[in-house]
């Protein structure tokens, strides 16, 4: 995972995390809820970053951790999201889109290389001329 419960608590504080992740009301953040949110964040990051980089990332730069926390936190606020949580999410998604478009880079991540082809410039398909045309039809 690109982020952890500790990362969520560091950004949002323990009180907020308990409010949004304690679904059974026992005073403890539900591990399965946290795992689902962090897994969702990882999948979303991989779907964008995977366009340009090998995934999953083996080294997790701080910016990726920050994106994961923003996305997971947004996901945890199921019904009413404070504006600052929505803004963090939008910023993370904007950054991820920039990475996928090649306008931004992920520091320390291994990029993808195009597959080598020994058939460069070779014609791979030929089709016959059409048997019918529209001459005479008006």
C-alpha cells in the first residue's frame, strides 16, 4: 500500500479518522474500512500512474503517499465531504492526470519502455481491392 493508517492520522488527526472509519461505533477505526479506502486509493493511483510507470511502485515517493492519503480520506467521507477534503482529492486527481499525460513525473519511479520490434516498417496486412463500388448509383 502507498499509505497507511498512520499516514491518514498524521494528515487528518485521530479524531477525524475515528469519526469516518469507526462504522461499528466501538471507538476504534475499523481495519477493513481503512484497508478498503487505502486499497481504493492504490487502485486509482495505479490506473493513472500505470500509463507511464511500472506498477505497483516499488519505491513510494512522498507525493504518491500524499495522493493516496487524499484519495483514501475522500473515500472515507462517504456522505458529506468537507470542502478541504474534496479540494485535496481534486488536486491529487489533477496531479495524477498530469502524470498520465506526461506533463509531470513521479520521482524515483521506473518508467515504461516501449517494446522492441524487429518488424519496424513491415506491412502486416494487405486487403484486396473492393469488388463493388457505387458507380451507377444515384
